[in-house]
C-alpha cells in the first residue's frame, strides 16, 4: 500500500510531500506520544496521529516513516506543511477519527493480503 | 482634577541620541557593538507595531459612575473619552476618586476628564514612546493616526513585551551564526574526521528537532548503516528536545570517528538533582504545554539510553547536564580523499 492508496482508504487529502512515492507501508503506528513513536523498531512506518505539529513530521523523518496522517481533519499550520515538504514526508489530512482510520487500514491490509 | 498634566504633544521629534540617553535603556547600557541591535530595533519599530488596537472608550455624556464600572470590570486605570474615533479626553481612576469624594458620580465624564493630553502618533518610532514613558509618569498613552483619530493605546508593558520578543529573535539569529562558526570541522586527528555542533534554544519547540533531522540526513550522506543511523537520530532527537524543554539552552554535538558516532548534549543548567529518578521511564517534570506537543512523558533519557551502545550522564545542580551517547558503526565508508572532511 503506497501513500496514494492511504489517501484513498482514509478519504484523505495530500497536504505535503510526494503523493506518487512508490514506498510501501510496512507497518502502521497510531500514537500521539512522539517518544513512543521513536521507540518503534518497525520499518516503513505510516504514522497516524492527532498531533498536528512540526514535531509529528520531525519524528516521522527520524524513524524513516512512509508518511504521516493527521486525523479529524485537524487544521494544519503552514510551518508543518513546509517542514513536511522540506523533509520529504508525505502529509495526509483525514476526516476520520484515529479509531476509524485504524480499522480502515486494517481492513485494507487484509484485503491486500487476500489479493 | 486629573493626573494628566496639561501637556499637548507638539509632534516634533528630537535627536535620537538624546532620546536613548534619557530612556531606561540608557546610552551607557546600550554602549559597544551590542547596542546596534537594540538601537536598530528602537528605530525600526513604530508605535503602531506595538500598541493595542482594541481600545475601550466611553462617550462624553456617559456618567462618572458608568466610567467607574468599565474601569472596574476591565481592571484598567484610565479610559479614553471618544466619539467616532475622535479623542476628547481621558477619564482616570483619580478622577473617579475625586468624583466619589465630591459627590460627582452622576456628572458626565466631559465635566471632569483630562482634556489636554499627551498622545503619541502611530508612526512614531518606539524610541519616542520610551522617552515619553521616561519623561511622564503615565502608564499609557492614547495613540492617534495622521488624521488625529484614536487608533490604539500603548503601555510600557506593550513596549517591553514587543522588545523582549524581538530581542529573543535577534539573539536566536546570533546563536545560530555562532553555531555555524563553531560547526567548522575539528582539526583532523587520528580518530575524529567529522564534528558538528548545533545550538539548542530553550522553549523553541518550533525549531526543536531540526538538529536531529540534520543529523539523520548527514548520516545518510555519510552512508552510515540505516538502522544505526536511526538509533543515533532517535537519541539526538530525544536529547535535543530535553535541552529545549528542561534546560536554559545548550548544544548538541555529533562526532563521527572511524568506528563510532558520539552524540553529546550539554546544557547550561539547571541540572538534575536525582539522575537515577530522571532516567526512569515515565518520570518527568514536563508541564501540560510540553505534553500537548507530544513530549514530556518522561521517556527521553531512557529512550536515549535504550538505543545507545554507550550512555553516560553527568549533572551538577545549578550548572549543567551533559549526556553522552555513543554508537558502534557496523559500516562506515570514509569520505573520498582521506580521513578529514
């Protein structure tokens, strides 16, 4: 599942970064505490978070995330979008809650696994 | 009747050196090269940049009792008397006290207001406002535009807040310049071939993390193993955030040698009284504001320790905290051309 697929699955809108990136999501981390996100060992993480701040993007860059999804269509600051563009992190705004986004991602992964 | 002396603004500006010499920020305090930034700020900033634009006012035919209510409810000590933007006077707490004393509370404010006022114009430099605060005892001045319309009010607090903010911006620029100078590679030695240092500013959570992001990019350019680079960046990020939220500011240093990368975070205090407690998961002195930004859960030091191959922390209360994390390199290709970069 690429970031373009994530945008579709989560009814989202790409706010920054490259929406055509071929990188594939390897794991989903849903968390608002950035120290927790930094602890994850998973590769090619998609970060689902309610933290609409520069720090979410900077954390995603540190762990080499495929992209960041902000829930509940929270307003995103210009600086956040700029940091995402500067660091090359695709940033998606989704109207879904974190729970609904997790369920949708889970279903999408299952569907993908079944072919 | 009023605490406002019958002085009318003449409008002319005096010599700027004289202005500076008489303000609390006197010329002596501004002496030397360091004064250039402040003097430039005092000239660059205009009254309109600093004043409050939402001004409470009262019409001429309102009573002293109504004025008293507005002053009390808004915790202010003076109220412009104006109609359709035109300023007629100021009614102050002293006028209200006189009104209570003499039984004038049902009189209209225009009977007792100060009508000869000291005012500032919106386009005047802040240095002019500072001189007025120094020369008069008033805590605030009404601000008029070029059409003599009331457009704002300015207090000493407004000026100090704006100057402190701008000074912090200027100091940050200077710190970054200093960091860039310090960031020159260290002289080549047997082991070190790359060293870089970043200044980390207290409470600058907008900029916090920038150094860690740069560290990760540098490690990628140096072809450091991806998983090791990630661990280094995690430690750098946590330590950078720690300096930002818990200290008075400090530096983050990365040294890459032949077989290891060392990240050192050193701050200028306040120091940690109980290091063992601070290194435990979940212990933190962070406030709600920091937590709202996704940090402050008390995992910074323990996360850094967890990802590092070597971890050391030293601290002296009131002086500094220094954290060192070192990482063994699985694979590091030296830059072309030798061991120095």
